[in-house]
C-alpha cells in the first residue's frame, strides 16, 4: 500500500483563463463510489471507468486527476496495484503519465470530515455528514476529473454506524440496503443521469423526513422528501408547498418536467451559501428551507419559496444542461435567477418583486461594478472560482437574460428555451450556445448583445429631451458610456433596450409616433450606438418622458427632471416600477440638497415638497398597501453613496437620519392612523392582504418610533409582547433596539433571547438587530456579541449575522473614522482565512470598497488590508486582496 501524502509546498496561486479552455483528455463513463463513513477517518474507494477523449488534441496526454487534502492509500489499474513509479502525487494532483486508452482506475483515499471547517467536500454539520461539491469540492472527496464538462453515471454505496447515522442519502434512486456487522448498515444509490461531479451529494445522519408526493403533468408520481433535525419537523410545510408550486410552474411556463422518482431536500446548519442543486438531493442552508410563522418572518418565507424554486429550476437550467467550464457559470445562474424571479412575480406582486430586485442590483451589484473586483457576467480569468459567485454573475446575469426575453418577446424566448434544452440535453455548453438558440428562433442578430457577457461595468445613459412647440415634436437624445473597469479600459457601445412612454402634463399616456410609425403608448427603444436621437411627432404640448420602465436594462439612467416632475410621475406614471422610481429620485434629490447643506455647515431644512408628497400618499385608503410600503422606503445610505464620486459617509448618514425624523414628526398623525388601520387581532395568515398589512403597519411603526414619542415606544412594546408571529415581533424589537434610548430595547432584547435561545435561526436575527443599531455604541456591541456563547466563527450564518450585517448594513459605524470597524473586520478575516477561506474572502469585500472614500478612511482601510496580506493567504483571499491593493 502506498502511503503517499504530499509534503510539497503549495505553488503560488495560478490564474485560469477562458481562452485556454481545452476539452478533457479523458472521459469518465461510469463511477462507482464506496464510502465508509467515520467522522475523522472516512474511507472512499472509487472506481472510474475511463476512456481517452477523441476530442482532445493530444492522444498521448497523461491522465491528471484533481485531489486535495486526500490521504492516498492505493491505486489500481484494471485490478492491478500500481507501482509507485507508475504515478505521481502532488499537493493537488494524481498523475498517470502513460495510461491505457480505456481502463478502470481504482483509488482508495482517507479523508477527515470532522476537521473540515472549509465546508467544501465531505464535512460534518451538527453531527451529520453532508457534502458540498460546487464548484471544486469533489476533489476533496476523491481523485477525479473535477470539471463540469466531464459527465458520468454515479453509483454510490454508503456504509456507516446505524445508530449514529440511520439515514444515508445520495443522488438518484435507492436500489439496495442492508445490515452489516458491528452495528453498521449500508445503502446503495444509483443516479441514471450522467452528471458532472459538482452535482454529487451524500448525506448521513440522524435526520427525519416530511414526505409528500407530486404527480407530473405526464402522470409520473414523484416522492418528495424534506430531511431535517427532529426539532425542525414543524418548519417544513412551507418549503414543501413551495416545491410543489415550483414543479407545477416549470411545467406550465417552460414545459419542463421533473425526471427522477424522488426529490429530496436536506437542511444543514453549517453551509457557505444559500442552497445547492445536487441532482435529486438538494442540500440547503437551514435558513433557506425552514419556516414557521412563529419563528420566521414574512421575508424568510419569501426567501424559502424563492430558493426552493431556484434549486428546483436548476434541474433543467444547470443539471440536464450544464456548463462547459466555470467561466460559463452565469449560463446556469443568470438563467435560473431569471426563472426564479419570474416565478416569484407570478406568485406575488410583480411590481414589488421587481422593485426589490432592482434595489439590490443598483446598490450592491453596481457597487461591485465600481470596485477592484469588478468583472463581466462571464469573467475571462480567475484564480479562485469561489470568488465569482457574485451579484454580477447572478443578478446582472439574470438582467441580461431578462433583456434577451424582452428583445425577442416571451413566446419566442420560450421557443428558444425549448430548443436549448432539447439540443443540449445531457451536455456541458456555453453562453454562446444559449444566445445562439435565441438568435435562431428569433431571426435576430445578437452579436452586439453578446457584449453584455464580456464587458464589465455599469453603462451610464444620459437622456435629454427637447420639445419643439412649432413642430410639435419631442426629441429624445440618448448617450451611452461605460466607465473603465480593472483590466478593461476601452468599452464598446452595448445594445440597450429602453422601455419608455410619454406622459402628458395632465397625466395621460400619449400615443408614440416615431418616423411615421405608431407604437401605442409604450415602446422599447434600441440604443445601440454611443449616441442616438429619437423624435416623437404630433405632440400638442410638452410631454414628460417616462424612461427605462420596469428597469428594462441594468444601467444608470439620468434625465434632468425637476422635483415637481418627479412628484408628478410618482402620481401618474402608468408603470408601477417607474412610479416607485420617481419617488426614489425625488427623495434622493431632496436628500442630496440636505447633504450639500450639511457639508457647507448650513442648517438642514427638508423641502416641504417631499413632506407634502408623502402626506398625499398616506392619506385615505391605500389602493395597494404593499406598494405603499415600498414607496415609503427612503433610499438607503448605500444607494445614496452610489450617486457620488466622492462619498461623504457622515453627511449622508446625518442627512438621511434628519430626513427620516422630519418626515416622521411632520406626518406623525398620518403614520399613526395607518398603523392602527392595518393592525388587526386576527391570527397570522400567509395570505397576501395580511402580508401587505404587516409590511405597511411595520413601516409606519418604524417612522413613529424615530420621533422618540413615548406613545410610539409603547406601541412598539405592546406589539413586541403581543405578536403571534415573528414578522411583527421582530419589527417591534428592531424599532426598540434601534431607538436612541437603549433602556426599552435592551429589556426587549433580553426577553427575546430568553424566548428563542434554543432556535439558532432566530438567534441569527437577534444578533443582526443589535449590530445594525445606528448609534455610536454599535461597535462595542459587536465586540461583545463575538464573545457571546451562541456565536461561533465556525458557523457561516453567525458570521454573516454579526460581521456581515455590521459591515454591510451599518455603514457609518463600520466606517468610523478611527478605523476600529475596519480593524474588527480584518481580525475576523484573518481568523477565517485559516478555517473557511470562502467565507473569509466574502467577508473582506467591504474593506476593498475604498475608491470613493476620503483619503483618511482610504488609508485606514488599506492598512487593514495590508495587515491581512501579512498572513499566509488562501487563494481566495490572495486574489481579492491583490486586486484591491494594486
Ligand atoms: N449553485 C448554488 C445555487 O445558486 C449556489 C452554490 C454555489 C452553493 C457554490 C454552494 C456552493 O443555487
Ligand atoms: Zn443557482
């Protein structure tokens, strides 16, 4: 037996380039895995049926298998043990220099799941075995061609102690099980669909199922199972209902049916991401699957529904048709996010869904575009692929697919999608393959459109309108420009669809006539040059343009509206999204005036136009309470910061805080009236009307409480104590805990912790509420919470709840001038670099966003980064820090 464990020093991290893609030298037809599960010494035996790939240019290329942190015990070719001279083992590879053209390779390795804190490969979470293989985790389980374009059929035998691990799951269908000596048992699973190894999954533990079934439209019965820890069995109904809805929806909307006899979801507490679409065996972060109204908010319910749907939709967009290489990640992610957004829009209010996605995109994704880690939807190089599971790949990727669907129209898009799934079923393909299907079915030339995938940065569109009273024409001039991003200085003009209409000054949509052609009252202009003009005819008076309706392209569009114009559009724009956006722009402009006043040392005075506009919104019986709640969100500090080349953290915070308080004080009676109007003593229900009522009521409460009125605090305390659901309880707690006077808040926090100490997901919110407290004591509280017994650096949800929430949602405290916020984050990153590089590399990102800050803060941030750089860095952090400090 060969005990080779490499002691070679790791190489400097290597950059992988898209342009270097080569097909694999070998194909794997069949994989037989055998696991003997032991927490600190699991044995993995693998049989690979290998064959030279005729598509590879070099017919004599060696076989190079990936492998990391594996203890190699034996290697056999066609049943014959190999001599040590017949293969090489290094830190990351097992190489057979001269293998036969077709053969069976058997390897046996030992791995240590109990010490796997990176949560990639096979690891233990709350005592249960689970796996995470995307993107390159499978190589931590066994030697393999760990790349998405190698598709194989998997058979998995799992053996374990029966008492500790009564449930043993893997992909596909169970085909055999039995008892063994010494209290052991085994199960064999067979997955009939060839798949890349990133979709492999295994679970072993003391888990309990909630079971149901689903009959597909062609009449096949599918068993549905959600596996959780016993105490969470009551939290599975919502995920199950969501799954069935998603299955039906994909049949109705995309004609896609499920293809195995069983679909399983497993909830685990320690997970780096939200969830994973492993074939037939999804593994979920428990935060994205468990939901009970007593302990989870409406927002959590929504998240569960959309993540369950997202992972389910991957069964076609990702699993049946997968990615050729990891540069194509958005092929599955952008398309699947688009599909889950369509699904959510069909379940709820389409306008509000759109608003929330856009709000995320144009703060966080736009900020990514403007940062040192900016990259195209399809990156062209990476050091660590884990760093590319980003808002750009996911959210902007979805926007690109959305634009495509708008350009070709839904029916044609659906035809293109059918063609794509049919033509590439069982294959690993590229972004071009997808776009070409759309070009083929639509007859459109989409060459220019493809630039959206390769060009990084947020395009800026400057729009100008000129009304000619004599000619009765309105000319709209659009100019596009994409600012340079790292490594991409010169940008090309994109094809930008601008959905728009014209509104008369009396509030009516106007017919659009361009060059003698009639377009109804709404059209999509195709901006495809650096500058273009469009002239609208037969307009009796000067119209107001309503541009980029529904956010038809992921761009920054500017138009010189007056505040009165914006208030008018807020009332009259026929497009729900644009009404909201007009309100946002009005608030933004008003806030920017306050920011300037603050910077010039003047007294702050809120423009009464904003107060009066809001007053009108709050009066009477709201038509759409959910939408009203959106209209009452002031632009976030992050979004305000997006507008500036040079960001004044303090002025932004002071101005926004002042505006909130002023609105709350001026409109106190209105907020109070609506609060009572939407407070009911009916028991909780998931129904849309109730959900909207909760959201509006809690929005009103948050304004009432910022006035510090004793009555408002009392209302919050009362709601906190009487709530029968987490949405109301948490909203009230947040109001109390964020009030300047910390007495009632601290009392409520203590009571809450007593009530929920045993529920880790609720404790995550308890942590987050405290670290987002907007007052100067926030940082000290974060420090104290890091020492709290319920906190653990080993649990990604806790790290996100405390450190992620502080750095991401408590901007002005994170950016304290003394740099204490930066130091705190740097310390955590240094610790996590040793245990969980993927989480470390995400957590560090706020420290890389210093480009638009003042020199003093810039200096403090770079100091923090340089301190991290002194460490022995994982490739993940190495890549991010090196990009930030160039
Ligand atoms: N592929 C998963 C999803 O988007 C995300 C994921 C990536 C999970 C990498 C774990 C690791 O649905
Ligand atoms: Zn996904």
